[in-house]
C-alpha cells in the first residue's frame, strides 16, 4: 500500500499543467564573413537551434522563467546571456566579433573547462537526467597516458575512490571497482558503450570481457550508485564509453596510431570517419600483440567497430553500430607468497589459455517530437562467447603435463530494447523536466564445464562435448523495467529530482552437475550426477531522490539517495571449482547508497569535488574460508556473509598553478591535482561472530593519487603518483593462506611519466609506466587467471606515432 501511495504522489507531482507558451527569437550579425556553422543553445532545455544565413533563430513553446542563452559560431567569440520571459515573447539582437588567434585558443580551453581530462555531466544530457548525482567525465583527448594498453591507473587517475586491479598489462579487460566493490571485470557497474549494454549478461553474469580501446573513446561517463534508477540495479553505478563519431566538417578523415613498447608490445590503431550530406560514419580496427612480461603470457587482440547514421531531418536521426572483438591470451597463472618474494616474474603454469569472441550490434533512434519533448529508442543484440582452459587447482600443486585440463565454455545470446521520453514543462515559473522510460532484456547463457585436452596449446575442445564431466547448464533470464525521474526547479538555483524504478526479474537454471568426493591423493571415491532446475522470479520497486543547490554557476551543493539491488549471478547458482563451493541458500543483495557533496570551479583555473558517501549492503555475498566437512581441508565458501556498511570521503581538486600566481593569460598551464579517498567498510548484523565488525574485503582504507601536468600549446608532460593502502581479500580478514588465494594485499605505490606532442598532422606520445620499478600486486585470484597472486607489471616503456589526414 505504501508503494502504491508513493507512485500516486509521484505521478501527481509530475503532472504537466497547461500554461501559455512563449518564444525567444533573435537576429545575429557578424563583424566579418558569414560563419560555416552557427547555433543558439538554451542550457535549461538542452536544445540547439541553427542560425540561418540571415542570422535568425527561434525557440518556441517556452514558459515564463529565466534561461541561459548561448550563441556559437565558427571563428567568432562565444556569447552567453541570461534572458527572462515574463508574459510576452522575447526578440533579441546580437553582434559577434571574430576570434583572434590568441582568443581562439582561450575559447577552446573554456569549452573543455580547462580540466586536463576531467569534467562532469550536465543536469540533463540527451534523454538522461543527472541532476543531483555524483558524476565524472574522463575526457580522453586531454590525457597524456598510455592509451595503447588502456592503462587504467592513468586513465581513471582523477576519479576518486576507485580500486583498480592491475593484473592485465595489455589492458584487454577492465577491472575497476568503486566504494569497496569487487573490481573484477567491472562487474559491479552497469557497463555500456554509446548507451547500450556490453556485459556478458546484464542480469545473471554482469562481467565485461569486452572493453573498447581507449584510442577509440571520446569520453568515459561515470555516475555513482544513484544511477540505479535509470540504468539498472548495480551498487557501483554506471559507466558509459562514448566512442568517437568522426568529423563534422569533412567527408573523410584517417587517423593512424602505431605503438611499440616493452616485452614485445605492438599496437596498431586505425580509424576512418566523415560526414557527407545527411550521412555520417566512423569505424576503426585495432590489432594488439605482445609477449607479456612473464613467461606464458602472450596475447593477440583484434578489435573493430563501425557505425553509420542518417539525419532524416532536423528532428529525426537513425544510427546503426556493429562491434567485434576476438582475442587469445595465454595466462601465466598465480604465485604463492613465497614464490612472489622469490621472483615475481616467474610462471609455473604453461597450459592455461583464455579466448573471447564478441559480436555486438545496436540501433539508436532519436526523435525530437517538439522543442520540449525528445524521444530515444535503443536496441542491442549480443552474440558472444568465452573459453578458458587450464589447471584450476591450487598453485601449490604441480601441473601434471599428462593430466586433462579443466575447460569452461560460455555462449551468450542476449537482446535488449530501451526507450526514453524526456519532456520539459513549466512549474512555479521555472522549467521542470520529466523523464519516463521502459527496458526489456532477454538473456540466454549456455555454460559447459568438463575435461579438456592434455595438450599445452590453445585447444578448447571437450573430451566429451555432448556430456561434459563437470556440468552443463542453460541460464535463461528476462527483465522488464519501468523508470521515471523528474527535475523540479523550485527556483532557478534549486532543484529536487525524485525517481522510481519498477523491476521484474526472472532467472532460471536448467542442467546437471556431478558431485564428487576424492581422497587426499585426488582419486575419486564417490560420484553422483545431479539434475538441477531452478527458477527465481521477483519484482520490486526502487526509489530515490536528488537535490541540487547552485547559487552561482561555479558552485553547487548536491545530495542524493537511491535504493539498490543486485541479483545472484550464474556463478553463484552453479559452478564447479575445486577452490571454492557455493551456498545453496544464497539470496539476492539489497541496500541503498547516499551522497552529499560540494563541487565547482573558479574561473577555469580551480576545479574541485568533495563528497561523503554511505553504502548500505544487505545480504552481502562474499568469500570465506571453511573446512570441507567431507574432505577435512580448507576451501573458499561463497555465501551471504552478512550486512555491511561503507562510509567514506571522496575528494578531488585541481588547480592551474600559473593562474593561481596571477599569470592567467599565460600560454602555458601548470596543473596540479590531488585525488584522495578514505573508506571504512565493516560487516554488521552478522550471525557469524567470525565476520562481525570485520573489514569488508577489497576495500583499501586510503587511496591517494596526485599528479603534475605542464602544457605549452601542443606539448604536454604529465607525472602521476598513485598509492593504494593494504587491504584484505576475504571476509574473515585472513592475513595469509598457504595457497595464496586469501591474504593481505600489501600497500603499494606507483609512479608514471607521460609525454605528448602534436605537430600539424603528426602526434608523438611516449612514457614510462611504473617509473620506480615497484614490485607489487593488486589481486589474489581464486580461479582464472590464477589461482594465487597475480603480479603487476614492472617498469615499462612505450612510444606512439600518430597521423591524422
């Protein structure tokens, strides 16, 4: 009943009244030649209007209130003006002056907020609402970093509170976690590309084996836990990779980047794009190969993408996309603590291989119904698979070259469609914004596990393909969701954004597994084939609210609260792994997240965002050590450990030191940033005394990053220092285990140096990663690519030569 009343109150509060509409029109004159392109923009309604050859523009269907009007024209200064509609139409006149070469440079810097690679999402972008939410935007073009290897430590250096696993020196898979959540394959974020899902199965297996090459990314959009209402029920939030889109002003452009680096690294990235009439296109192909810094760690990666869009008219556009990735990587396996101390570079696994094949298609339709209402529809299809073969046993046991390897094979066939309607209307003499959307998702995963070959090469064939020896399952899933949010501007400076999301989820498993008991010698003494069929259907309502107070353009106080939910995944339902067992009574995870913070900038020379957060996690799933009641040996047990609460401080500040010293007109920029987070995450309300008040695993108490960047015209040099505090890997806070799966991850610090120079059509990038040659690790793996300690890379070098035609 309470939920029904909440829905009624929300819908009534979002009801759109009938108010008189007005028009803002104007005429722009230019002190010089007519520009090739000119537009007018009103930020409150996120609407662009073209300025015609006579200099005229018009915005219709507006209500009384104050608006921010901006006039853009190529080769001319940008004009910003606050205008107010009272009870009549507005007719305005503007005159733009040409840019001098010096002014033009300043204008470009202002457009990018002069933040050296970091900015924030606007309150409304397209058909999405971000008002009152904590957000970051990584501007890739402004980075001096090792893009060829997708170096996460550098790329996300200005995003506070991220724990990064550095077990993949080639950057094939992304592994980041926020606010104490597991970084494994970004599984605690809703991960998207150009707004659509890219993970293996958004419901049952939200791990991303595919990540787009950073060289193809325009920007990375990150929203924390409050993103759950619009994008789904992940505690971590939302990550969207917005790919480059080709130039607007020419029919053809070629970009080629060739990179060579340590340990045989070679990366070739090539793209084409352009616009001709109503057609626009972009595509790239990347090939990456290398030997890896440890033995048995070579890789070959092929990555390709193509998109084409057609602008039917000023209101309607259609875009088609296709993404392909295929890679093969040998995995050096984990190490025990003793082996790591002896020689972190060594490998005692030579038969472990991993293969991924990813095919992803998408359709995107945008339709501006009128000046106040926008509609977006996106549909996507995933056909993909991943195969892993090797020795899954503890690293303390030698790999017998005559023994059969463990083989795991997944095939994913998923389809989804999501649509959104965003409408602007007048309320309390201000423009408010209403969003409503629907999402349907159908997933299907086929999973096999059994004996592979005894060979040492990348042979992914089953010994018994029709009936694998360990398990064979189908995992169908369906999801239907409805969501709505509304930005109420109670005044020009203060907004309230309530939201609701209704979820229907159905996950099913159907198959069999073998239950075996072995003696201390590893010989099977008992075997039982068990047929297993489970269905789990649930529906629920999530709510949230965001607040934003912006007394002036350069300062904002924000706060938000959002409920979260995360369903158990396929690994939790059934997987055969000799290193751990799964609790058959596992339950879904629930909770909420909340933020309060301040953010802003000062005259484009000082930028900051400081916030406190609370993450409440009920029925949290984690790994603990228990004794197998049959074999009387320690194993990892995956279960609902208990509730947990995480509180923390996330802070970021960046300053242009030259501007601070009074040299605001200098052509040089010397930027210094500090990124600091503090977290305290504890298990609470636990039925097991062994977990009560213990630290949540994978939560460094302190993460500190600091960097200094110098830029003069087209030259940039950047230094980065990163520190991650020690933390545990399981809920019992074990300091050590003989098999190295559990234990402490010691604190580590890493330094990087990067240089970038652009000359006309040419680009040169170079750098040294792990400048001090720190020996460290950030992960203890339970299965692939371990088990055991996965050492991070030592000092490495890279050199990139780029050309744009």
